[in-house]
C-alpha cells in the first residue's frame, strides 16, 4: 500500500478501530523490509582464518578458537613435531590445552599418533614420542560453507629409518585429515576430525604402546582442573592405570565448579570409526586423555582402502547432562 503525503493527516486522524487493518498491513510490510535487509547476513559464518609459516589460526567474531601447528616445533631441539592443534580455546577465549608439558614433553594439544608404526617387521620410529618420525605436510586448504570452516591437511609420514636406495627419505603413508570447525551454537562448539590413513607400502601396520595400556590414537593434552571428573552416558567413569570401558564419548569436567561456572570438553568417537570405540586411557593429572585405537596389537593399513578415523570435540560452557550430550552424539555422522 502506498501512502500519499496528502492523505497522511487524514489517515492519522481515523479512529484506531477503523485503522487496524491498515496497521496490520504496515507491520507486515515493515517485517518484509526487515527480512530483505537482514537476509544477506543469514548463514554467513563469522569464522575466519589467518595462515602464516607457523600454521593456521581460526577465530570467530574476533575471538580465538584454535591454532593448527603446521611448522615443526621443538623444545631446545628435542621432540620435533607438527600436525596438531595448540592452543585450543574455550568459548570465552581461555586456553584449554598444553604443549611441551614438563611431565611428558612429547604431549601436545590435540594430536593423533601411534607408538608402533611397522613395515613388515621393521619399526619406523615413534610418532607418539616424536622420535625418528616426520610429518611432511605437503598441502593445506581452508574452505567455508555456511556456519562451518573446514581445514584440510595432506601429510606424508616419513622416517630417517625408511630410505630409498639413494639414501633419501621415502614416504610410507599418506594422511589426509579434515578438521571441521563449527560456529558456536547455544553454549557449545563442535569440532569434527576425519583422519584418513592410506599406506604407501605393503604390509604396513600401526598400533598403540606395546604394553598393557596400549595407548595411542586420538588424544587431548588439556589443562586439568584440580577436581577433574570423567563421565559418559552411563554415569561417572573412574580412571585406572590401564584402559577403561567408557562408551563412545567421554565428558571431562570439574566436579567442584558447580552449575554456575561449569564447563567441559567431551571427546567423541564416531559410530563409523573402526575399533571398539569404548576404550579410554584417562588421567586425573599430568597426562593426556586418549580414545584408544587400536590398542596394543597393531592393525594393518591398506594401500587401496584407507582407514577412516572420525572423532569430535564438544566444548561447552555451563552444564550439560548426559542425555544432552548423547543427543548431540547421535546426530553426528
């Protein structure tokens, strides 16, 4: 409807009851106008990235989310490593992870690594302890779709113990990893990891530590609260020296925060990942938290059909019930 300037005074003087239809139309038109103005902003993520020689930093609305370490880092020349996340931040910008901790200097942020990497009967270094092992990152790419930013990394595994006839390092496994960072939703953020492992040599296998613990695979070295608590869908989980059975996700939080200041990290092993997805190495202090795969006994990695490992991190503020976490878990693909 068009309001002519000369009619405005006459319209305004009409009693409210008789102008109600017009007011409804006016409100409707204003609503449509608001939609036209705001529609271009709907679906546009505020996740951004900055890439440098050292790595890739992800932010949301200017707040730090995580940093992916691309360049090799060392501690006085020791424990060289890359291809991991540190720092990882909570929703308020507080740093959650540790790197080069004094008790286990080979631990680092969010990482995925194995003690046993074997071709035939020959061990090719120890990626967990950053010994005789090289992550040769040959490609990184960042893309954005809707409220999700995806970081793709292509990495060749190498070792000074595996060389060509000419004496140069020869890659023996191709790792293609996609890290999907989702925008904050309500009181939480989800970060998905898809790790694809394709052997470049026949008879290659990977395994956890060669002991009863069998730790190896996807891990988080986080700053632990003094009164850390572990729980899964069926309730509280008590850490032991060896792996415990704890379900497909593990909620790590403080038992003394109270609901007002509560926060936590949930490590999730996806339904489609290989292995039991139930075994966890958990520690209350001075260590990492590990979703065990495959355990002590090495498993083969194919040269034609890659091993696909899928994990997620659910980072939240406030309080989340086991049912709420389970509901999010069931929606993950």
